[in-house]
């Protein structure tokens, strides 16, 4: 099965790039690009091998630590497939946007591919222990990418991100152990755990541990503060991956482990989650509205948009959860693009992210391609129809209408605020009055940047106009046997 | 009729707009020519559709229906009736006229300007033909982005804040609309306007809303929820039209936008709001309209009267006309709000509803034509004055530019509703219908007519009569091309004023159906 190969290809690519040595950045880039493209192709092929259906397709299953019931167990349903596709796309785009990395390029791309390996692993793991192992594997390279290649206050940003992640992991670990012991199955198999009929009493206290532990990484308010600082400190490719896929690890874990295994706990805590999600949507948008640093605006915007994922999950009905998964994909693509424009196209050329300074540069004339790309990305990010964000947020809001109408209305206010802060940053950064000042380094946008931008924009547009292309997989996936207990507990048809 | 004409209407400007926007900068005059031909082709297509249009039926015509995203209730569903035809005609004609007078405004950035204008036209075409909320909303929003960019890039010195306000205000309305329709989908299980209208009439939507949103609790009934959803949807249209007091974005936007863009904003985009009220809100929420008729009519009256008073004290030519636009749309609102579909028998339809609604459709077309012509005249005016528009700096232009003053004067008279010109028939029909249904509104509304006459005549007096005053290098009269540009729409004003049946025969079957409430 080609999906299995995504992990091995990325891992081999990481080793290969590292061995290429620091002396030849160009060779490192090409190896990394080929590895990520091969991974992306494998995701597409694998997606069709899995097919649109309500199956859980086992890819690999071999015993690993027999006494503890730990297997090496890779499998996929429609939900994992969609996120694996996102990872493939984001990985390619991230490398295209880091074509100018020359300092310690071999280490950079090796860590990058190691991170991708971990992300693929999480999305395909159906053994809880292995899930956790890959999850940690994704976080460690993250720290180094930021601490070594980052910018503004990078040690602080990297440390904060790492600490928050580890606190989340600790919470998850306690919850995981509790599930393992309470289920009495002597197995870490996610599906068996989900079907083991965990006592509601255990779910009541284990669910918040697991859910919050994961959702910290998804930017759950009030544990989101690592996100903006981490995004700002990270180098372009790392912030693209951070917003594009790493935040999705958190949301995916919250769904796959939190809700799928402990649906009764989820139902009990849903109002709290919905409240936190909604507060996150609105407050992060308000904060984004007054930021002076271009990247901080996008960082807070990520928190606000991830709030829709959590709100969709909290609504616990088919439309809401399906919308949450689609929003994971959509936000991954759009946020990746926004960070690519800010970090690579603008910051690497102007060496400033201060909106007041950018306003005087008249970037619409100096960098027309960047301006057009950011305008379209902004339109997508505002949730205007035609792009993927609209379909996702529409589904989440539909789900929220049914479950928490007040939260739906508040989230609607969040949409308006998102329009306001996105438009503000668009006007300030690109549409400032034309002046004679040109940026220090107004080199034209390079081909790799253009390819990366078109890849992400095109994806968002195709999904926005024909969402069926992903919805069939997502809805099929939510109908898979893995989610059977959850569907029953939530009373889905 | 195998050709999907309505899709073609939308796709032609979309494709050509993308092409023009991506055109290399060098061929500036070539770009303009391609754009003009494109707009002309679209207008030709619309005329063709109008000829093919069957005036004996009120059924939707040129229907296209395909599956799109079944799980979300999204369908590709297009259709056209009299209301749609009038709107589509405006959406084709006004951008053509606007593009024709845009050479000064677009100078230097032709491909961007004409590309955006064509994309805007595509958005308008899509909005006026789509019958599924998702599809319709896509184009409703799609038209906003090029409009915003046109104002932002090509507008006056205050264009930044004005464009921002325009976009955000409209989006507040759009999100309210979206939330309303998501609730309707939860309740009715469909996004289809026709289907929703059927559910709305039978009261099933109210029941559905009551049943589908139980957790709101608070003892709110299905009826109250329906009313809340209705108000959300109404807000979306109220900002777009605009209805007083949601109009505050309009004067600065219309003033800061270059005049050709304002032509499209007032000529067509404001009609999106009226179209939405008639196509979407009225059929789905007949009972809610009936309940709130009194307050809504008061708002319509406020929309007629207050902007007319505000127009009297404006010093800027564009601002006067901007307020005048709000005032004229107020008549459309009056006519729309007296309709209470399905309320009473055939008698009532004949005496009140049918004239009022016919008047509204006619007024949509007339105001589109007249306002676009007036702003085209403003563009020709600005060309001569280098952008100076302060009324107190001008006077006596009639002596030096008789043709310009004559054509603009006719447009002004059309705008204030002189019989024989187009404006009169629409407003007359509206007042006739409104008087039969709610006499006090008609009486109060005439105050607006009076105020309109005062500020428009004052405008003419300031500009055309008295001592010659003109800052700058004098004021030359129209050349041949400009005479044709203004002459054609002015000619149409006479044609429609004398022979309104040209339009009424399209609208009447639709109107009778809508007025009867089925």
C-alpha cells in the first residue's frame, strides 16, 4: 500500500539529505523536494487505493511489544486520508518556499523531513502507543527548526512551543494510560479501545485530559499563546508546517483519541469545549485586529480559524464533525499559503514585518505576484465562497446551529472580525499608497515560490468549488467501523 | 433550447475577465478594445435571451439543473423570469457604458481595471440567475471583491477607508444572511430558493426551525426564531440596497470610487439588494413581511425622505447623486414592502400588488439607466475639470457646453420623474400600488418626491445657469464620441418613458405570479 511508503520515503529522504552534507545546499534542496514530491504522489496513489468507502483499511500490522499489546499498526480511513493528503501538499509547498535556505541546509531539510515523517505517522497510526511515539517525533524537530533557523525571539518562541507541547503530551499520556488500564483489553489498538465500552465514569475525567492535551496543539483558548509566538519565531517553512499540519495533529488527536475512544466524555464536555472554541474564535480575531507585526496577524488568525475546527468537533453531529475535518484541510492549505507569502515573499525581501513600514513600500507595485497571491489567499481566509474555507466553515456553522445556536451566532461575529482583520492587513501590507521607496531587495518572485503558491491556491479553489472531492472521503471515513461507538453514542443515523 | 445560455452569460465575462486581467501590460489600447467587445458580446447575449424569452408564462425559463454537492444540499440550479431578465439586462448594459467612459480612470493600469470590471460583471450575472443559496452566495460575494478592489485601486484620495467600510459593512450583512440560510437549511433541509419558498408559504419552515433548534431553549417559539432568521436575512439585503439607517457606507464609497465604478455600484449592485428582497426574502418569509409591514414601510419612507434632505446640503456633485440614489431605491422598497403575498384576493392584486411590483421592476431598470447615465456625465465632467466637483465653484456651463448640459439635464429630469421620461412610469406605478394598499405611505412618500425635485433642480441651477464659473482651463463641450455615449442612454430614457410596455410585457407575468403569492 502506497500510504505506508509516505513514512518510509520521508524518513529515507531525511537521512539522504543529512548525508548530502552542509556544503551543497542545492543538492539538499533537490533531494528534499524529490522526497516530498514522492511522498505526495504516494499519498495520492494511496488515497485511491483506499477508495471512497466506509472501511478502515489496514496497511501494516506487526506485533511490536507483545507483552504490552503494542503493535506497529498503520491503517487508514477517509479522515486520515484527507489529512495525509494535506501533509503531502504542505510538505511540497514548504520546501518550495524554503528554496533560499543555505545555512546548514542539510540539517534543515533533514529535520523538516523528520517532522513530516512524524506527521504522516500520526495520521496513519491506529495503535495508541505508536500514535503517541510519532506525535512526539513530530514535536522535537519543530523545536530545533525554530531555535536554529528562526527569527524574532526564536529561543523564547521555540521553548514556549516545546513546553506547551510537552505539557499537552503529559496530559495525554495520563489519559492514555487511564484508558489502557480501564478498558481491560491489554491492547493499545485504537479500534479495540473504542469498542471496549470504557466506563462512563472514567471517560468523564479522562476525556478532558486527552482532549485538552491534544487541543493545546490545536490552539485551544486559553492554551493558545504558544501559537502566535511560535509562528512568528519560526522560519517560513516551519511556520507553514506549524500552522499547516502540526496544529492539525492536535485537532486530529482530539478527534481520533479523545472523541472516538471516549464519546460519552465528549458528549458531557461538549458545551465547555464549544464555549472555549467560540471564545478562541472571537478573541483571537480581536487580537489579530490590533497587531502591528504582519506575522502576528496571521498567527492569531490561525488560532481563530482553528477555533472552527474545535467548534465543529464540539457540535458532535455529522455536519459539524465533517466540517471540522474539512476545516483542518482547508486551514492547512490557506494558512500555509499566508505564511509563505509573509515569510518568504515579503519578509525575506523587505526584512521587516512592521505594518506601518510595509504600508509605505507600495508592495502591490513592487511585488505584484505576491500582492495578487495574498489578495486571493486573504479572500480564501476570510471564508468567502469559492474557496475551501467557506465550505468548511459553513458546515461547522450548520453543525453548531443544531447543537449550540448561541455559539454559532458568536462564531458568525468571528467571521465578520476575520474579514476585518484580514482586510486591514491586506490594505496595510500591500495596498498602501504608491511611493518612490522600494524595498531593499525587490527581486522578482522566483519560480519555486510561484509553484508553491499556485499549488496551494489551486487546491483551495478546487475544494471550494467542488467540495465533494473531499467530503466523500470524510463522510465515508466518519462512517468507518472505527467510529462505530462514537456514532452510536452521539445518536447519528 | 439546448444551449445553457445562463451559464454562458456568466462564463463569458469570467473567462474574458481572467484573460484581460492576466494580459501583459504593453497592449493598453488593445486591452480596452477587448474589454469593450467582451461587454458588447455579453449585452448581445442578454438581448438574445430577451428575444427568446417567453412572455406568456411566469415559469422560470432557461432552467439548468445539475447535481453539485448533494450532501450539503448544493445544486447547480439556474433560471430566469421577468425579475431576473430585468436584472441581467442591467448587469450587461451598465458595465458596457461604464467601460466605455473609463479611459481616463483606467489609464496606466488597463488590464487590471478592465479585468476586474469583467469579473464584477460575471459575479452580477451569477447572482441574478442562481436559484440555490450556495451558488447564489458564491456570486454575491464574488462580485464584492472586484468592486472593492476597483474602489481601492482607482478611487480618490479617501478610497482606502471608504473601500474598507464598504467591504466590512457588506460582509456584516452577508454573514447575517449566511447564518440565516444555514438555519433555514437545518430547518428545511434545502438551499433551493424555490423549495424554501414553498416551505415558507406553508409554514413548515417555522415548524422546522422550532424543532431543529431546541437547545436554544429560553422559551423561544418557532415563530420567533423564524422572525429572527428573517431579520438576519433582511439585514443582508438592507446593507446592500441600502435601507436607511444601514446606508452610511454608501455616500463615501460612491464619492471616492471613480465615477465609472460608481455607475456599476449604483446601477447594478444596489439592485442586487432589491433583487434579493424580491427573489429570496419575500417568497420565503411572506408571513414575517406581513407582521412587520408597518415598521418596514416606515424604514422605506425614511430611505426616501432623509437621504433626499441630506442631498440638499451636499456641496460635492458626486455626493448629491449618491444620496439621490438612496432616495430612488427607497421607492423600490416602498413598492416591495406593500406586497403581502397571498394576503388577499384577485381584486387586491389588480389594484395594489401588481402595479406596485411592476413599478418596482421598472424602477430598478430605470434607476439603473438614469443613475448610470448621470454618473457617466459626472465622469465627463471630471475629465474637464481635472477632478474638481465642488458645486460652488461652477456656474453658467450652459453657455459653453450646451450639449453636455442638455443631455445631463434630460437625465436629471428623468431622475426626478418628469412624465415622458423613464423615471415617471415606474414611480407612478409604485405610488398607485402603494396608495391602494397604504395611503399614508404614498402621501408621505410624495414629500420625498418634492425634496428630490428641489435638490436636483438646485444642482442644475448651480451648474448650468448664472455667470460662467469654472476653475482651470475652461470647459469644452462634448466631442462626437462622448455625444454618442450620453446620447444613447438618454434616447433610451425617452423610449422607456413613452413605451414602458417594452419592459412591462416581460415583467407582468412574473409580477402577477408573485403578487398572487404562488
